[in-house]
């Protein structure tokens, strides 16, 4: 059996480990356009912050590929998939035949059209290790940095460089920070924390045009800067599957087995859609743990077993310079709010189920809330008041506790 993987991040690692749990002997070839050993993308901000280094960023040990019998082609880019002939063509001219193929091509930064962007001398994105390395070369204690985007990528970039530059201004069209993962109260708490550390925000505003190192905003304000980071968002890399005739929506369409509509072609990670347990819909869940689980599911199925991945939920566990937060699920239904000194908790319930939660500050035992969502536990079978105030196993029945401890 010949397995080929396009991509080298969490989804590919999951796929390799999934295959090897079933098939110890099949040929595995990994193709990656990046020249690096597999690394954890969420750690690039900590690299700039000085909290990690290139060795500790590695997602698996140095001998991972050798141990798993993988042939690795780093710094190589796949040009096309021939689904009929079951082979992939590389830009170098090489052709790789496959029996089973995984597409784990991830995503790329989205840079919206902005007038005068080509006049900005120092401009960067912030998604890959190469992005971080290039940005690092432009940092300096007197540098003024403008970040366009107050989402996860923009704020993680700000965290990584805060102590290495003179000032940071963040501009976003939204009226609050992290609008995709926090409600208004949670956003205000995070924004206040970041402002106390020296960040400046210009929200409900956007860049109308650039002229060198001056940004003219739609509000009429101007921002003088030395370094620009565009962190508006990402777009899934779906082109290879689309051009090969596979179904693509916002991401590559897959079933519960992580199979695409192309025969013997699977997809996992940020480039693909998967089933979201909380909404009952297929959508892109661009999260590292989800990418790994998708990849592992694809791997065991590629190796001949029958496994479904139907427990994915949107979840983020992040921190910004001392303020930690965990969010999960959908913010639908009745909100139960608990506020304390330096912490915030919002639990969202509908139809006798926990749909989602936001924890800021005190994130202890968040796994209990996650378990309630994944297992779709009826709330009238537990002591919800106790769980809401202080999550603990004693809020569950003895039978439920026994089952949870066994997992």
C-alpha cells in the first residue's frame, strides 16, 4: 500500500500515527512545501516572545519520520492531483503514485485588497514559521507596529512582539476584539487586559489606504507606523482538490470518515470541513487538536478500518500575557454568567443541554464542561447549579462518574 500525504502539520502527523496503528508496513511519503520538521503553529508567537525555541516547537521528536518509516520530501510543492491515475505531480517534475492520498494543505493568510499596500516597505503576515522569522528581522525597540486584525492571529502576533517594539496599534472593522470566539463582555475583559499592557486599539474602523508608512482610516484618523502586519484571517487551501474535480465548499467537503468526493482521497485539518457536533453542520474548524483527530481518523480509514469522527466541537485554549481563556461550542440559548475578581464564566444552555462556554481567568476543570457538550449530557441528570459554580465530578451520578473516569 502506498500512502501519500500533502502537508506536514498536525493533520499529517495524526494520519501517520493512524496508519501505523493499523498498517506497520505500507509506504508513507510526506510532501511539504515548508522546509521544516513538523512544528506547532500556535507556538510561533512564543518563539518571538522568547518562551520557546525551534527545537521545542517541534510537534514530534526528530526521529518521528524515521521511526514511522516515512519518506519525507520537504521544500517540495504539489502542483496537481490526478485522481483517475491516482498520482500527484510536483512542481519539480516528480510524480508520486498513491493508493491512498491525504490532503492536509492547511490555510493561507487572507490579504484583502487595500489601496497603497504596495507602497508599504515593511509588511508581513503571521501564520507560519517563515512569517515569524521574517517579522523578527524587522523588530526593534523603537519600531511602531500596526496590526490589521484583532482576531486570534493578530492578537497572538501582538503578544509575541509586545516587548520587542516601541508601540503596537491594532485596527479592526469589528467593534471588539476576538469577535469570533468571545461575547461582548468577554471581549471587553480581554481588551482591557491588553490595553493595560500598552496595546492601543482602533475598533469599528478600517484602513482606507496606505501611503508608505502612513495608514489613512475610514474614520479620518491616521496611523504612522514602521512595520505592518496583516492578520485579517485565513483561507483554506482547497485548490488541489477542486481542480481535481472534488467537491469544495468553504473547505474541502468530507464525510464522517474524512473522505472527500474523490476516490481514495481524504482531507484533514484547516483545509477541510468536518461535522460540528454543536451545530449539526459541516464546517471548517481550524484548530490544532481537531486537525490531529481528523488526520488520525483519515489514517485508520486509509489503512482499511472503519472509523468515524463525529465529536468535533469548536474549542480554543489560549492565553495573552498572563490572562488565560478557554472557549468551546456554540453560544446559543440561555446564558448563565458567573463573574469573580479577575475571572469570567458564561455557560450557554438550550434544550436541556450545555451548548457552549467561555472561561476567562479561572479555566480550571474546563474539561468537565467540554465533556458535557461532547456527550450531550441532559442537564437535569446532574447538579447543574454545582457544575455552574464549581465544576466537579461530584455533581454527576455515580454511574456517570464511573463512566467518565473509565475514559
